[in-house]
């Protein structure tokens, strides 16, 4: 396992090189928020993030103006024999595409992960989440794009995989996998896997959590050795709704405190 991971990381490293007038006095309405307060329109779930359509016949039907469909997959995550739909949308703002001298342009547009459950007449939006994708700006172009068609459905599970790799300024690297399925009428995170490798030292740590069973497995070792140490424990953390999962790279798995081994 260690040697295979080392080859993957080496390949990733090689790829990365490639004046106002006074206002008239008015009487304030106590039921109206002050004009200085930022307000998010009903058509948005966060500033600049649209609320997607409630239903559609295909992934294309959920794409709002100014956005594009980046990836779509189908599979039965509700276990009812009817295909469901998961897709990633990306804003299409040309101002968010940053040119880099001697390197490919860097697209820092926002993304949305959405899941629509299949049924009579098409698909019904079950959840959407933009916060899970780590934000990048013009000062973070040394961080590779974390998403590379990393959406899949297998055995009733939807998996989103993101990868952390920095060409400079960061020694930690590795994949983050989030596993979802429909539960209790909504889409929930039921599993989490993350492997972290310190490129300078070669030390490796991995954590795998099953939120349905409460089982957590921690593994440690080195990428230049087949020897590993594995500890299994229990956690009381339960499945989390998709729309409550935040930044993948800041996901606080350390707070999933192991309970009694």
C-alpha cells in the first residue's frame, strides 16, 4: 500500500510543475432590516450561490444561468431500484480564470455538489452543497485544483473524492473521500476516509470512519515501508446531512473522538 501511494504522490508532484449627497431623513420601519445589512435573495442559499431548481428531467435542467455542468453520475443511492442523480456544477465566470506564466490557466470558480432522487417524471432535488469544495483565490494558485471528476456511485454509495496537493508552501498531501447515501428522506454523510502523507518526512496517517456502525480505524506508517500500525475504536458521531458538511480540507475528523476500543 505504501509503495503504491508513493507512486501516486510522485506523479501528482510531476504534474503540478507542468462623494455622496446627504440622504433625506426617513422614519425607520422596525420590521425592515437596516439597508447596510447584507441580504441574500430567496433565489440564493449564500451570496453568489443559486438555489437550484426543485426538479428536472436531467442534470442539465438544474444548471442555472452563468453556471456549467462539470460532471454527472447516476446510481441508486436510495436503494429503491430507481436511478438517482448526482452532479457537480461550476460557475462560468471568465474573471475567475487566472492566467499563469508558463503554466495552464487556473480556474478558481465556485462549485456546487447536488443530489437529485429519481422518481416519476424525473428527478427531485434532495440536497446541494457548495461549502464542501475548498475555496481557492488568486493567492492560492500553488494549490492544485482539488476536484478532478472525483464523483462516483457504486454499491448504493455516492463518493466525492478531493485531493490536496500544493506545489509550494505545503508539505501535506493526500485524498479525502466522503461517502453519502439517502437516509430518512435526505442525503447524509455515512463514511469518511482520509490519507495524509508528509512529503518531507514520508510519514503517513490514515483515518476511516463508518458513521452508521460507529467504527473508526486509524492507521500510521511510512510510505517507504510496508509496516503499519492500526488502531480500531468507536465513535458516537452519527450520519451528517450533506448540506451541513463544510470545507473538505478543514473537516474536523480529529473531533470524532475515539471512544472505547
